[in-house]
């Protein structure tokens, strides 16, 4: 029920707005309006700089940039496709020896190697009282 009333009210408001717009008189445009507008646009374009979107210099730089991008893309594709070196995944045994070599060196050791103490090498029989 509420939706129907809201919809009818919105329709009535829209019809009132359209009636007001229809009642407006058309505006009179000065005969030289288009000429003045185009002159102003031309002045602003010429004053805006040398890399204008509509100028031929701007289009030349854009075209040169696109050509450069295409050359770089084609060159990188050729390098990838004509690469003759065979790349293979490392074997598990190679990785294992590399990892064990890397972390077993004294450089990465947290503790220094314990020194052999005389008490560790002596046995109960070899001790002197």
C-alpha cells in the first residue's frame, strides 16, 4: 500500500517537473555564438602547451611511444623463444647437498664446537687418585 502511494506521488512530481520544462520558452542563441566558441577553444588549445592532445606533435610523440613499446615487447618475446640454454629444475639430491653444505659450515654455527676436555676422555680406571 505504501509503495503504491510513493510511486503515485513520484509520478505526479515527475509530471509537474516535465510540465514546467515544457512551459519554458526556448533561449535565443546569438548568431555568432559558434564562431566565438570555436575561437576560444582554438586560443586555449594553442596556449596549453606543445604536447596537446589535438596537436600533431602530441600525436607524433604518442605514436613514437607506442612503436617503442611494441619493439620492446617483440624483442623480449624473441629473447624468450630463441633462448638455447636448457633450463632444468634442480634434482632433489642437488638441493639436499646444497642446503646441507650451506648450513653445516662453521660460519652459520650457533655454538662453537666443544673442545675435548681431559675429563671427557678419561675413564674411571685411568684417573689418578
